[in-house]
């Protein structure tokens, strides 16, 4: 996140995490960079930088781990170990369902 702030030259940029309906199992994660903070956002100060999560998504993701993985094919943020998810999700790895 700090690297994105430097590239964007915007010290206010943060990572927004959300859960939205979709996919074959009902829910999927959405991540994007923004500088807008909504009134119902929880702002977390992760070691990577600021993270915003709306209250509804926070309830569905509470207890999850946010990870940044670097592999040969690229780097990405990942939500892992969501205690509210039933199983590993779909085969494509995008959607999941509630317990």
C-alpha cells in the first residue's frame, strides 16, 4: 500500500476491502485502492498501510487474514482463513459461502 501511495503520489490512498454478492457460492471479495472514507467504514492500520472495510463486510470477514503474496506470476493481496466461510470456496478460488 505504501508503494501504491508513492506511485500515485497520494498520501491518503488506502486499500478498501469489501464483500459483495456474486460468484457460484454467493459471496466474493472486492479490493481496490481509494482515498474516500465512508461514514460506516472501519479503518485498520495494517503493517502494509491503511485498510478500510465497511461495517457489513467487516462482519463477514471478521477473523480473516489479509496477506500479500509475491509469486513468479505476480503479486496480489489475498483474504485467507475466513472463519465465517464454509470450506475453501469454489474451484476458481473467487467465491465462497457463509457457514
